[in-house]
C-alpha cells in the first residue's frame, strides 16, 4: 500500500501514524469543534495525498483557508518545497477583483438548477418554467441583458413574466457568471492535481451554493468518464444540511446525496469536514467509511458518531472530549486499526486562522 505519514501515534513518540492512500476510494467524514485544529489537520492529510499519490483533488473552500495551498512555509526544507511547487495547483477566488475569478456559465446549469436559481416552481410557475426550458442561447457569448431583452421583445406573456422575474431578482448580475469567459468546470474536467475554489467571498449568499451546484452537476453529468476525483468540502454543513431551506439548497443536496450513494463506482469520492455530525444530512453521513475525529465536547454529537461509525470503538470516541489541539482519532478502511494520532506539521500555508483579541501593550 501507499502509506501517508500524517503524524505520530499519540502516547508512543517516534511511532509514525499511517493512512492507506488506496482507501480514499470511499467517502470520508472529518469532524472537530472550533479550536480543535480541524482545518490545519485536514491540510496535513491533503498534502500527503498530493505528494504521495496521483489522485486529483477538488477543494470547496468557504472560508478561504486553502487559497495559499500552493505556497510552502518558510520553515520547509528546500527539497520538500521544490516538490511542493511542482504540484499542479489551481486556485480560483470569488469576487470581482480576483486575478483568477471563480466563474461558471449560467447556461451550463441543468433546467432544474436554472429554475432553482430563479425560484421558479415547475408546477406552480408552469408557464415561466416552460419558457425557461425552451430559451436557447450560446454559453460562449451569453449576456443576461440580451436574454432579458429577447424574452421581453417576444410578445409572449410567459416569456415577459420570466424577463420581469430575472430583472427583479437581479440574478444574472452576479459576479459568479462567466459571461462568455471560461468556467472553472472546464478546468476541473482537466483534473489538475489540486483545484481550490474559494466559494465564500461572493456578495449574494446564494452564489456560493450555486457555484458548488454548477461544479457538482457537471461532475455527476460526466460520471461515466470514471476519472477519479476527491471532492473535499470544508464546512460541509453549508452545502449538505439535513434541512435545506431554498430550492438551490435542495438541488445541491440531491446531487451530493447521489454522489454519496453511487459516486464510488464512478470515482467520485467525498471528503466532508464539519464541526458536528448532526449538521450533515444522514443519507450522506451514513455512506462514509472513513472517520477522522478531533475534539468534540457535546455528548450528543459523540453518541451520534459512535452510532453511525460502528467501526470506531466507543471508548475511543468518548475520549474525543479530552483531545488536545491537533489530536485526532482515525478509524475505518484507511487505517489498520482505530488509532489516536498527534497530527504532524503542515507544508503549506494556512490562509485562515483565528483573529486574536487585541491586548494592551505592556508598560
């Protein structure tokens, strides 16, 4: 097997903790409360996967924690830093001012996704939905203003109502849309070793979820290509909540549930990171065969983890209340036996991190 050294076995200094890289061909759940070192430790595992395997990785990054993944720390040895620089890493940022903007094409979305973005119900708003369904446009030259003008000039009542809806919601003015430029979905289809999508910096709260939906839809639509991809979703409760509130959230949850249930045979593997297991839809959580557990204080959450992940000994799960920062329990297919680990050092820079409380200067 290809072994990934992620740190040391807790309590046995000098004993390396190893994960089996080949077992990332199943879904993984990563959990830890705020302050446990969850995001830092997640970076340790992802770095080893990038260094020791050829597995392409997509990171949906809501807090811009991984946007400096391509940068090695100053303390890293020169030969290791050189290896890290050679990894093909693409970073796309949300917001209008980015040099590598995160853009997707509106016309590439499925009819159901387009309707969700515009809050159109296929039954209650049947005529508008039908007008949207039959609108034809070129994704490479698409312009929202021209779409609205074409709908309005048609003279058709349903199309005119659709034009009013689009203008009123101002959806097609979002920074997310490529407006004829490239889409990140095209880059992901090339399978770079690492693609980081900073989805958290958009002005409209729905843009981040629509960005994720566009990417996940494209991956699912092209699943028969069977090109392996590890889909890392940090703060996964934002995208896979058990209680979706909007049509966009429901569409996204449906696609993620499909990948959780059927994605393994197509080479689409989820790596979900969150603070609490109850924040993830149970139909997704129950499909995870690997567990990384950091400090969690809530007894209810630990009971949920013990119930869902029966391969993790309850006595070790219970110890998660006492974990120090950087300690984690690993259990499941990617490790020989359930083991508590002290995580190792990162190679790359972590862009996020806690904001310090400003203190008075000492006299």
